[in-house]
């Protein structure tokens, strides 16, 4: 065991002994996030089951860093497609997986992040400030990834490693929102470019290992929203949802084309330059994409999220056959 792995194992032992949460678990914000006077308790955002707003954990007074061999994944897709539930389910399964325990010598630490919860809970979606709202969310995702992957701690600040970081929306999703908001004339062309410039930094730096595209048709998304007793909002409406859905479906189409081109490349029928040239403008770049139909069974979709994460984590820790077997099945 390397010194970094030994340090990580010791920290996990201390963390368990202190009783600290191993995953983001708790009641929904609507149930415990507001004080008696009806005002939001901002600190409760750090206890939401949806995920942490940043890698600066103010509740436990510590920083969160991606550990050696760690995996970062992002779930994207149309609202009400089941992203949050799939991520929580994946976290539980990863923590309790015996093969991962065998390889790591301990339970993995899995952390769910939802940085845009700060924007959604603290600020109104003023149509006149939509560009600033969207840019703020892009920066939240970017900054959380920097906190998680680029910084080192100071000696007088506690920190913890996480083996798996799961983002409920992140820089890849910001790309789709930038295009859809522009298509809906909610932001200008320059404002779309500003948003894309922020997100593409994280893409170019390959900070996300896997992207899960979880989608349902707009009609199902709206019906699920109505079952919750919530009316149409500024984006959850019959006008906007088909627009952003069309961009998600364009990515699905591009990924099918990519798979065909990659098969041709492996067979020597096209060159690497051909492959790169025909895919360089695709919406998803520099990462692996997994398509998930949100209307399929929960069991099937749970597997579609869990196994790629498990395979990538074990691969990063020196078990390549796990990932190779998984890719062959797909």
C-alpha cells in the first residue's frame, strides 16, 4: 500500500469513528430546510439528500478532495427524469459492494454534489437576469470541480478524500442549457458563448470521467411534475422542455454515430484523423457517455449507472479487466 493510500485508509477509519456521514443523506429541504419564521436556513443546503453545494463542507468544517484513483461522474438530462434517485442508489450500491471493499480494503467514500442548489434556493430566475443566473451556475460547477481536483489543503484545515464524486448536473449539462436558453431567446449569442467558455475549461481538462444522460420525453417530465402538485415554471413548461430535449437527443444521435466511427477505426477502415475530424464538434467531448432512458425500469437504470462507476473505480485501482469486460458488454 502506498503512503497516499495508507493516509487515505487512516482518514476513513477516523471518519467512521467520528460518526461523520459517508454519503449525503437526510430529509428533503422542503421538510427541514426552513426555520420557524419561514426563512431558508442556508446551512441546510449542506444536508440535503440531493447533494453538497460545493466541496467546502461547512457543516463538518472540512474540505473534500478527490482521492487517489478517484472517479468523477456527472448526470445530465431533462428535469424529472430520475437523476437524483439514480445517483443516490448508485452511491448506496458502491458503498456496499464487496468487490470494491476487497480491492480498496475498506468501504469507498461516495459524495454527491449539486452545486446549482445554491442558485435555485437563493436567487429568483428573473428573466432580465437569466444570463447572470446561468453564468453563476456554470461557475458553481466549475469552481466545485476545482475545489475537488486542483487544490491542496493548508495544514490547519481538516479535509477528507472521496473515492467517487457524483455531480447532479455539471459542466456538460451546462452546455445543453446554454444552447437551449439561446434557442429560446432567454440569453444572447454573446451570453451563450460566455457560458460555453466556462464549461469547456472543465471539458478540456477532462475533469469528468463519465457522463450519464438520463432522459424522458417532455410529456413524461411534465406529467411527473404535475403529480408533485407543482405548476409550470420558467423552464418546466411545454414550450421550453421540447427545446432542451432536442439537444439531449442530438447528443444521443451523435453518440451512435461515434460508436459506428470508432468501430470503423478499430477495424482499420478509417484513420484516427478521420475519426477525430468527424467527431470534433459533437456536444459530448473528452469523456465517456452512457445513455439511460428514464422511463425504463428502476432496476435496469440502476445497473446502467452502477456498473460503469464500479468498473472505472476498480480500473483506476489496478483491476483493468473489470472495465474491459464492461465495455465489451456495452
